[in-house]
């Protein structure tokens, strides 16, 4: 997903303690569950769609997810629709990311605390 970064389910072990690795994995599971809650909805009229950008430098196709319900609330104007990607950031499950140096988990939690205050 584009424009945000979150904890990794399989973090790099280099320079991290076992406790730090476990904390990152736990946070990643919480982030994943929150994302699933945004995507999965019991209503029959809940649809999620993706807007894709060009492939990033490693060839991966990244995109922005939107809920059709949110698009309707924005009167069909995609520029006024809050993306699922952005909701992840707003709810403390990620930080803005535009493809530069990857943020380490301890920095990520500090940034999230700042965003949530």
C-alpha cells in the first residue's frame, strides 16, 4: 500500500533485541487486524477498490485503497475521500512514508505517539 509505513510481521533482526522484535511483530499483527477491519464489512454493499500508481523502484505495484461507502460520503469526489491508507495513519497503525529511508520500529512507535496526541 502506498504513502504509509507500518510495523513488519517479519522484521529485520539486525541491530534489534529479541524483545524489540517481539514488540514489532505484535504491533504488526495489530496493524494487520485493524486493516482487515477496515476492509471486511458485513454489509452487502461494502466494496473496496484500489487506485494504483506506477511500480516503485523494486517493481512492486503499490496503490491506495478506498471504501465505496467513503466515496459516496464524499459525493463521488475521490480527492475528498479519506483513503484506507490514510485511516491507518490516523488511527496510529502507520506513519506517512514516501519511499525514502525505512523508519526503524522504535522510531515508528515514537512518531505514532506524537500523531496520537
